[in-house]
C-alpha cells in the first residue's frame, strides 16, 4: 500500500472514530436553494439561464458577458451559451417544474441532506411561487424540511423601487407573520426548527438593526403549535467583525456560515477574476465562523450556530452582479476545498448541530452540488460520505445517481404520452421508483428504474420517425411579406421584419403528431451597438404571470436594471431572444421549436407563424430552415 493510500485510510479511520464518539443528536444538513432559472418549454422564458452582465468594478481581462441560452449545438443535445461556468448534467431545467422540484428533493435525500433553505424575498416576490410549490412536493417525501434563507435585501430593493422604504418595518413584520402562518404551517416537523421554535435564516443587507429592533418590539402572533422563531443571521453580514456583532448580537439568536472568503488579489496567472480564495483562506474562514459560533453559544449570547461547506464559486455567470469577479476553485493544488471544509466539521466541530451547504443549484455563481458535465457527481458523493460521518450514520452512496436516471425516465414517459403511446404502466412504475428512492431502498429503486427503462426502450423501438427539412422559402414554409434583400441576404431592422407562414398541409401534420423541431439560420450584426434578434411564433398558451427573477444580492439599482433587462418575462410566443454586441461576424443559430408553445395557426404578426424581429439594430439573415423529427406511435 502506498504512503498516500495509507494516509487516506488512516484519516478515514480517524473520522470514523470521531463520528462514533461525537454527540450526533439531531444533527441536520440543509442546502441553500435558488429559484431563478426557467425554460421556454415550461415557462416561456429562460429566466437566468440567459443574461447580459457587466462587472463594472472589475479589472479582469473580460468584464462583459452575454449568455444566450437558446443557442443549441448542431445536434440539439447541448445548450452552447448558458449563464454559468458549469453545465448541468440534466441540461436546462425550470425551477417551477414540479418534476424537477421532486428530482431536487430525491437528489438531496440520497446525499443525506435533510432539507432546503429556499432563497426567499417576500410574499409578492416570484421566489414565493417556488417556495409554495416545493413545500407541496416535499409533502410527498417526508421527512424533508423546507425553510427559508430570507434575502431581506430583495425586500428593500422592492420598496426602493416603490419609494416606500419607510414601510420596511411594517413590510418585514407582515412577511415574518406570513412565514409563521403559511410556511411553518403544521405541528409535524417539516421545517428547520430548534425544539418548537422555527429557524428563520436572515441573509442580511436589507433591514437595519434599528428596524429589526422595532419588528421584535411589535412581536408576532405565534400559532398555538409553535414557539417564537429563532433568528439566525449570516456570519458575513452580522458577525464577521466585532463591530457587526456588537450591533447585531443582542438581536440575533445565532449565526450561520456561508461561502468561504474570496478576497485575495489574483496573480497574473488568473486574469479572469479580480479576487480568489485558496485552501488557507477556506480553513481560516471555517475557523473564524466556528470561533464566533462556539463563543456566542458558550457565553449564552446566542442559542445556536450553523457551520457551512461550499463546493466552489465563480460569479462570471452573473457578471459579478455588476461588481467584481471572484473565484473559489473546487480544488487547490490537488486538494478538494469542499472535502477540507467537511473534514474540519467532522474532526473539530462539536457544538454545531446544523451544516448549511451553499448551494444546491446556484448555477449563476457555479456553487452547485448538483451533477455537472465538468465535475460529475463528485460533490454529491462527498456530501453523502461526510454527512453520514458527521451524523454518525451508515454511509450508502448507492442512491446518488438514481434521481438523475429517474428524471430522465420521467421526461421520456411524458414524451411518449404526447406521442400517443399508452404509458399507464410505466407512469405508475416511475412513481413507485420515486418512493423507493425517497425511502432509501436503493437496490429496489435501481431494479424499478431498470424495469421502467426496459418499458420505455420497447416503446421507443416501436415508434417510427419521419424527418422533414424545410428550407425557406419553399411550398411548405414561405414569406407572407416579401423580404428586403441586401448583399444576397434578408435585411432585418427595427422597421422591417421577416414573416414566415407554414402551409396548411404541414401545419395539420404538426398539430396532430408529436415532434422535435429546430429553427436554423445565419445572421450578422451590422451596427456597433447592443442589440437583439428575436423570433416569435403563433401560440395558444397564456403568457406566464411572472418572471422568476431573484434580485441580485449586492448591486446598485442601475446595475440591477441592466441585468434584469436581459431576463425577459414569460412569453410562450417567443422562440428565441439572442443578444448581440459584436458586428461584422456571421453566426449560426440552432434553436428549439417547442411543440407545446407553437400553434402553427397563422395568428402571429401579419397572419404568419414565425416572425423575426430586430431590437435596437440591423441584421442580415440567410439560410433559414426548419427541421422536424415527426414521431408516429403505430397505434
């Protein structure tokens, strides 16, 4: 056995002995959950998968980022330009899709995560839609707890936009009461708590200490099944300095850790960022949080503290929220920083009963635990192993990959159902698989998924597929209005659009059959300006009521407006929205034509089915074509 292997075995044995002798009690692990990514198919918008962001305070080599999530690879399998530095193994998903929310819960449970802290702003904020949905889904998978990481700065920004900051105390109080009445709504333990006291995690940056003191003085109406809540403040905003804690300590009931510090100025070898953190910074951060937490519990100035462990960080995906670009690598000189944080808790943390993991799914800041193309399931395996040690339970990683398989089969069954296949048996079995995963019966769950896989494979084997390519113009797809020509291409600007109509024969086929469709074209921007090229379709789906857009944590109002202007509201008529700034370069586009979104009934502008529109500039467009794979069930 090599020296490195012996050292690894020794360390694992040391952790195991520590885990046996520790006070495991009711130790819990919670993952922070963001809710701002959408899909065109589910919501009529990409949410924050698409983004235009500028890191105005950055000195990195690249400070402006344009992410067009609609763009697909030529085979249509991958999105080429999403607002993240890591790529999700599942591809793009919607945080409002109940199948995806169920997947998240199953994935968390296989990694020994006990619940989610949903990043939440206030009752009228779109994050509340996701909060209510995930509470309902979690009911099917007890025990699993749903709490909130209250991003109170979102409430402040909302009030600033309404010129109503004088209402901060009353609005904060109203929303705190809502949490008690509606979120912590039951006597059964389905939310983070300390005894019968709900835990409200407060991120900070919104309410001031004077305002918070007023809220506490007003008091809350406590449901009979609960005791008053405990307010747990983010170490970053409430306790990182002695001055912070002197102000907030008397008002808070505890603190929680977050992502380790990223404050070192980058060397010349790291020009992509402004600041970074390394292993030493990560270790020091954990020691600082532990010292502050253990000290306040020991001195009885707080009730509890929560440790944290985060797999990494890279905020280029949100262009630093308008500020600077920061980086925390997943590995530093061969050492996993995530492993190092967990080892610190297992070996040294004896007084915290809660570990918070930022984050489960924040792709904007690349801090995800979820499986990615770059890192696979590594973070989830690490979480399962160390959470087991920390809780003093048996490690069982056999379930970690099962939720991804389950989600893929769930979507396959939905597609087959749309194709006209009788999927009743498969649909019932996939629900049974979900239950087995949730209960930790992983061998039975794997057998269940294998049986469903055999069923779906058999169904697909009996489908027939017809391929259609419609090069525009032709008899099946033609211009309603003659386009303007320039240099052998179609001119598209703010006054001249392109309007395409499908033949009735072709549209009837697409309306009666299931298909996978793509729109392809080439374009070149003629103007030196930030512009957009958009394509709209006829549709019968009602536009979404809200954009699930989380306010940035730290940004000015102008920077916030700049970011949100690039995140469109839900509009099922929109096929794609491509942002551009570089003129004189031809680009090839491949985007999806989603069956549920497009009516093909000639009700788009000028009785068309597809309408190309330029926003803020002029383009040349050529080589427009539509491709369809039309499926027949053979029934």
